[in-house]
C-alpha cells in the first residue's frame, strides 16, 4: 500500500462524508481515531465489525446471477458480444502439437476407438491445459465412453475456460444435455436444451 | 547291507552252496531295486518339480513403474541444457553420430536423437531418428531425420522409476534371448560355461578345465558348475554347500537339459541369475541389472559394461561395483581379457574398454528405485484395485504422472533450502525435515512428491502421512466462505484488527493475537489475508461460523472432520501436504476439483491396456468467489507474506499463494500456484519442537526456488462472467478513477461493486449532483 496517509484525502473524505450526511441523512460519521480507513457505521452482525457491503447495483439485462454452490447450472453465459469475435475452431488458439493430437482423436473416435481418442486428447490437455476446444472434445469422448457425470463436468469446465465463446459453449451444452438425459435427469437435460436454444438464437441474431 | 554268512570249519575250502549265491544275489537285487525305486521316485519328483516350475510361471515379475514421457513439439519449454539433462537421465549416450537407439548428438541450437522404440499403452512407437531445433525459449521444430518431414509431436520413452516387488523380494526386468547382446551371450558362456552347447547338464570336462585354469591363474577364474547347474541352484535350491544339494543339483541339471532346449535354458539363466542387492530388493537377471548399474536397456550396453555384468555373476556381493569399485574393475578387466582370448573382441577394443571407468549410474545405492515417496503414492492408489500378488508377480506396467523435471526441482529446492536455512540460523545440520508436493492445475496430476530430505530412501513419507496443523493456510478458505456471501462481503470489506477473547466450550479463554503481536487498525479483507492477520480472520470467522468454513474446506478436498472451534479459523486442523495440494488445486482450477491422481494407465506385461484413469473433474466451489480469493492470494504474493518470492521469480509471473505458521513456530508451510502448477512445502521437526521459522522464512524460500525451477506459466486471471472489475481507491476502498493516486483494479461479484465514488475521484466532485440525479432517474 502505496501512498501513506496524506492529510488531503482525509480532509476531502471528511468533507465528503459531512456533505453526504447533510444531504442524505446518511448515518456515516468520521471516527475520532485516525486510521487509513474511515470508520463506518458498525454492522453488529457478530463479534467482528464489518462494513456493510454496498447494495447491489441493478444487474444489467441478461447478466448472470451470481452463483452459489449447489446451483444446478453453475456456469452462466455472459451476454454474447459479437459472436464472430470468438474463434470457431481449435486452429485459432492451438499449437500444432495439440491440433495433431486432436486430429488423431477425431480419427480414433470415428473408428470407435474411444480409449485412443480420450488418450490423445488427454495428452493435448497436458500440453495446453486451458484449451477449451480440447476440453470440449474430451467431454464428447467421455460421453461416448458413457462416463456421463464426468462428461458433463468436463463440458462445464470447457464452458468456464471458454469465457463466453458461444461456439464452444453450444457444443458443450449439447454434451451436457445428452449426459443428463442418459442419467435420467430429464429436467436438467431440458435446462441444457434451453441454453442450446438461447445460443442458437443469438447465433442467428448475430449472423454467426 | 546283508551280513556274510560265517565260514564253514571244514578242511576243504568251503564250497558256498548255490542257494547262498542265489540268496545273496536276491538280496542285492532286492536292495538294488529298492534303491532304484527310491532313486526313481526322487528323480520323478525332481522331474515333476522342474516341469511344473519351469513350464508355469517361471518368475514373479514385479510391476514396472514408469514416469510420464517427455513430449517433444514446437513450443515445448525445454532448452538445450534441460533436454540434454533429460536425455542423460533416460540413459541416452552422447555421441558424434547417432550410432543406435539411445544415443544423441547435441549442438547449441539442435539436438539429434535416436529415440528408442517403446510399447506405450496405446500401441508401439517404433525407434526413430529425429532432430530437435531449439532456441532460448525451448523447442522450435521437430524433424524426422529419415523422411526429412516435420513431426508435430514425438513422445520420448518414459523413464523406469521403480517397481513394486514383495517385501523381501526378487525384482527383475524380463528380457528375451534375442534382446541380449551377442557379446553378453557369448562372453557369459566363455567365462561361466565354455562347453554349454556340448554337455548334457553336467560337464566332467568342465570340472577339469576349471581346475586347470584356476591353478594356472593362481585364483578362481572359472567355476566348475555349468550354466544349467547354476540355473538350477538359483531357481530351485538353496545355496548350502552340502553333498545332497550338489547331487540334487546335478540330477536336476540333467533333467532340465532333457526337457528344455539350450536356448530356453540360457534365456532362463539370463533372467534368473542374481546380480545385486538394493536394500530388501534382490536384483535378478541382466535386464534389471542393466538398469540397476547403468540406467539403460540391455541392448545399449557397451563392451566394458557387459564385461562388468558378466564379472559380477561370480559374486554379486563380493564384486559389488558400487561398494568395491577396484575389485569390480579388476574382475571386469579380467573378463575383458577372456573376451579377447576367445576372439569376441579385438585387442584394441579390449584396451579401449579397460581404459574406461566403471561408468555406473546413480549414487552409491543407485538403481531404478529413485523416487520411493512417489512410488509409495502409486501403490496406495493401486491398492484396492489390484491384489498385492498382481502387483508383485504379474509384470504389470504402470504409467504414472511423475514428471522427472518437477521431481528433481522439488528435491533440489528442499535439500538446498534446508541446508541454507540451517546454516543461516546456526542449527545443527539435519535438524529440520521437509516434504513437498507438486501437482498440475487442470487435471490434478501429481507430478512430484518428496517425503523427507533423504528423498532417495523409502522411509516415513511426510508428504502423505504427516498430518500437521496448517496454520494460516486455512485462511483463504475462511475468507472464501465469506466472499461466497456476496451481499455481505467483498474484498474491500473492512475487518477490525482488535483484540478478542473467547470462552471456549471447555471454559478456557482463548485470546489469539497477531503473529507480530501488533494491532494494525481496520483492514480491508484482502489486506488482512495478504498480511495474514489473525484477529480480523477470527472475527470474520465467527461471523460466518465454523460450519461454513468446514463446508468450504471439504468442498476444496479436505477429508477430515475437525472440531468446530474458533481455533479452526487460524488453522488448527491437521492436514497432510498432499491434501493441501488437493485443496489449493481446487482453488487454482477455479473451483473445478480434480481428485489427485498419480497413474494414467496400467497395462499387462505384453502391453494390453487394463485400466485407464481419465481426467476427472467436478465443480465443487463457485467460480466467482474462488476468483476473488485467488486474486487476494496474488496480493499475498505482491505485497503480503509471500512477496519475498519475487526476489527469485520475475515480476511478470503472476502467482497466488499463502504462508502458514503454527503455534510456537512448529510448522512452516507455503502453498500456492501459478497458471499450471500447484506447489506445497512443509518444513518442521519430526519431534514437534519449535524451530523458530515461519511460513515466510522457512517454507517460502524453498517454494520460490521450486516455482522458479518449474518454469511455470503465469496465472491468467480472466474474470468469470459473474465477476466484474472496478477501480478502487486503496485508501477508502471506494470507487476510484484517475483522480486517485493509489488505485487498484479489484474484482467483485457482479452487482456488488461499490457504487460510491472515493473522495479522491474526479467524478466525486459531482457526486452529490449525481446522487440527486440518481434519485430522480
């Protein structure tokens, strides 16, 4: 922490607080003790004194609701800016080694050799651990291998890394939907399907 | 024996009646028959023994444990020095020209490698000659030298790091006779059994020849036992020097020769013969001995190395090259002379070989059992899935996640770090102990484990078994529990740093204090974490409750069930380093937990896949709050208790971490991560005595060296969709703009960033108006 306490900010703050108190009838007051932080009205929620968190600003339309554990679909989709900005295929973000392994995986998968396919993708994942195309392809192969729970989680992981890339997310939600369906979670599958529909609408809307 | 009848007393020479002769003959015949029957039964029994043992499972084959293979591809961050080291560790030999698998030629910016063939779980990878182009950052190109075509990716053969053998047991690496170099085959016979292809199991001529040769030499050069007899002795019998054993040995040798071809017998011998000892582990066969003494496959041994192995046959203990180097060298040179005399090598080759040192790999103890703490983890993961006998007898091949580079970095950091701190604190050498774990962030692979400063020796595995208080390592989970309540807390929430006394259920009063015994005034949440202040943490913990913190700990991967006491907030929970790595790994992977795994695949000895261990992932913690706590842990590194790391690591590498210190300085911890690696270091004393070191002074220097050597990727903090960033004035914690001199981009759960401008903000001057406008709008 960079600047030491200078008189100016304190004065400015005191003035501002006074003004606010006068104008808004806010309960803030400057404490007698000089600290780097202004005294706040103590929130007596327990033994510690914690400044009340600011009221949430109104969420922008289409913005995700903050998630909590146990929430059925933990990864929310950010409003798609312009779909074409996102890479559509792995080529745009992957090195040659990873592309080569992904090709091997595609061929193995086409030949029904799912172990070989997942093996190649796991090698690719180790080389580029945050390549969401690799995670996405891996979720599809785990689905082939009937590792439904893992397929869904891996697709979620891809979604998390994709940071709004709707092309990848579309594929991932398809895997999630199928995995849930296969596990008898029809409602979950429907929720995933609604994500798919939403993304598809956005893609059409953005001309993607 | 029948007693002869008394002589008759007549004068005439007595005439033995015919009946007596017949009787005598009958007795002899009967006794002879009985003897024959007994002998036959013995032979039949021995024969049966031989056939069942020889035809069935001839050897128990311990599972072989392999490290993860190095992948070579453009972009791989391995420079020339590191690549050379990697090749040498694999037992590759530096040559001018590639003259066979297992050799390489190294230039400044290019390495030509003759890669050994290897049977991976997904199929064989044939041997290949490749050229790797390198610059300062790593590999730029990989070219196939035969086809002159670029190769996208090439997998090196993995290093054999150990085996799973019975408690008191034989270890071996099975080889086929055609894999045995001709010089070894012929040389072995010329020294041990020249007449092997002529005798029937026992060689009368051999006995005489050995006597002659030994007399001429003045000491024992050749043994009289044939290869077949030696095999029988090694295989079926004890080493007692008794006549019964010797006779049984000869009978069995003859029987063996009747049932099996010379080739089969020689192959068995090559795999059976005892060639060394490594603690409890008996090294059997040339296949393993080649790794044990020279760290490379049998096919790549050179003349002087072959001669040493052949020499050791005579007495693995007496001629132990690691203990009795001179004696072993004399023996080796003698063997080289025999090779020359038999025309197996030329004079020049003999001279060249004699001029070479023994060339042993590894340390005094040596061998392939290099990483006992890691192999221990592998065994535990396999337990429950395989019977013990499957692991010790079936020759399974276990492909693990161990990254030799990471393991070496961890070992070196710990050994050097402890020595440095002991010296600077004037502690007697060996006072401190330490353990550490390195894992991959996404995928949860265990890359390195050190169970104690004597990392070569299997012993108490502190990384897995030493559960000690984690101290402040718990704090990120306390703060995370709070940050999950976005409506109550954010990173700028002010926490009081004031004394506190609590009456515990046992009526005792608990009055925690800060580590520096000072009070620092109200602190924003992230600063309280960065400086690891205890009092704000306890206050916050009491607000959110022990239950909530334990829940978070469990979601992160903690498996215990701690007492719900306020001391929990300061880390009164016992956790093993490996589990700390799991917990911090969940944070590093943005809340997506991958259960730590040390194994990728298991195959049969023929290479048939038995088990694959896919990457497992489950989101157990919410992404947004985890992002916030990770951001706070980057502040620990930038301005808090972890900042000394940046004296070793470049500023541009973003790291997140946390120190941990327990009461009276008994345990020093540091746990943290970069973009791709999680590292955990513990330092303490086995006798639990205070050692005068905190997490920052005891564990952080080791952790920093480790992270530096791992050549990690920077942590890329890209906010998830439910997180927004806003400039905050560091003085007030309120919204800042360019008007504020000290401002910081702080993440908040979306919708919970402060809307109020800091007094320093330019926008603040119009704030009242803005406030009024807001009302009307």
